[in-house]
C-alpha cells in the first residue's frame, strides 16, 4: 500500500489499521540531540480524547506510547525514531454484518475496488481516523524541534456546525485555553453551544462537521521550496491526508475572491526594525514562501459518515440495492479529536522545511 510517508528531510512513515495490533510511526531525519522521551508524547496523545464522553465515541483507547528506537539517554540519536501504541478496545464483530455494505461517505467502496476486497474493513482499517495517532506522535517530535527555534504551532476549533467563533482571539488565549473545553475551543461561551449542538445531533442519530484553525508563530521569512514544494502546497497536502478534511484555506481564504486588490494586499511596514504587514490576508505565505507573518490555515471537517440513521447503499456481494444502519461506536463529531492532529500535521511540514532550509541543523548540540 504505497503513499504512507511524507517529507524529504524530516520523513514520517505511518503504519497500522484501526483494528490491527498497533498504530505506529517511524520518523527519519530528526536531528540528533533533541531531548525526548515517552513523557513528552503521552500528554499529547491524551489530548486526542476529550474528557466529556457524551460528545465522543464509546471507544476509549488509553494510547500508551512506547518508543522502540532512535532515543538514547534522553536524546534523539539521529537514527529513525519508532513509536507504537496498542489497539486494545476494538470490537471487530461490529463490522461483520455490514462488511459487504459500503457506508455512505466512507472509503469502503473505493478501497474495496482498489485492493480487490483484501483491505481490512474493520473500523475503516487503514482509512480510519484512528491512524491519525501516528501523526500526533510524529507531531510531538516536530513541535518540540520547532520550539527549540522559537516556532509555536497552535490549533483550535473555530466552528462546529453553525456555531462559530466570531470574535478575535489572541495567540495567548488560544495557547492557554484551547484544551480547557471538551470541544477544543478557547471561547468558553461558544464551546458550551458547540457541546450542546453535538449532544443534540447525537440524539438524532446524526453527525456534525466543523472548522479548525491553525496558527504557526515565529516562522522566519523565506521558508519553502517553490514551485512544486511550495510551503502552502505541502501544508495543504499533509492536511488533506487527515481523514474527514474536505477543504483547506490560508489567510483570507475564499473570502478574498470578493475583495479588490487594494483591500486584499498586505501592506508592508517597519516595526521595531522588522518588516511586517499591516494585515495578513495571505496567511503568512506568499509565492510558496513564508513571509515572516503568522501562518494561518483553516480546514473544513465533514460530518462523521458513520451515523445511526438508515441510509441507502448497495450490497457488493449480491450487487443489488440495499440499506444500512451503521452499528458500533462512532463520534457524532470528529472535530475535537482532530485539533491535535491538524496541529501536528502543520508542525511536521514546518519541521521538514526548516531542516531543508538549514534553519534547523542536523545536530542540535555536541555531546560533551
């Protein structure tokens, strides 16, 4: 199954299926000398699962991380870093009755065609949101590496369904408060309305989507490799591999299509001896290169496809029309779980590009 790695200098290889023994990741290219341990990874894995159980799936994995290689005496060695978490809470029998009935909105049918029916259909197999655990583990390495060079990556829930954060949030508010609510929204009043929307739709046997915004602060100007490895192109690629992401926009996004150039252009100015722009409609990236302004990117997350409501489908064994009611345990909204995933995806891309640019060296410090 090709296509399981991303990056050129900071290379991330993901493996595992939703109901397999393990979800794992191999990171090749992490500079030697980065302080790193399982204690760095575990808190981030714990953040994937909101504490408010009524808004998430009944499948609660502990996700106890185990580092297999690439770390010695508390530091990265320069060798590939391999990490795994075990799948212990899967109930594969939930999928036996519907294995020949592709779920609407899922990859079940195209995956069946591509792999001739040999793909692991349990829980979506390789196409499940469960595999994003690998991205989160790699993201911990990337974010710690970036923080060494004063780059901070912050993601939060901006909208769930029609409930949206409309007011401006400071970077400090996002940093401190995004994980204080179960929906990963720094605005407490908005977060409460989001929780209520998820609970209501769950009671209806349906689901909701939403929007996640991610900011990268402190990225120096000139990072990126145009044309085909443009920074925004690579960020978009890794975000689109996150299950349920159906749209990506930077800065002003689609709204800039309604503006005149005189309004959309980010005017340059000097502040404290540094070139900045008065606005950031470009989202911190121009011509595929970072501009030195905060990188701002948003992703649209579709509603969870597995819902209790009866839907039409086909029976692939009998090749006839059929209906399906999806059983098992599923999130009524995957947005809260996806926040650390989006944050990790952006961090992985930035780490790769900053190593390629020579901003991050191959050895962080010499061992005495």
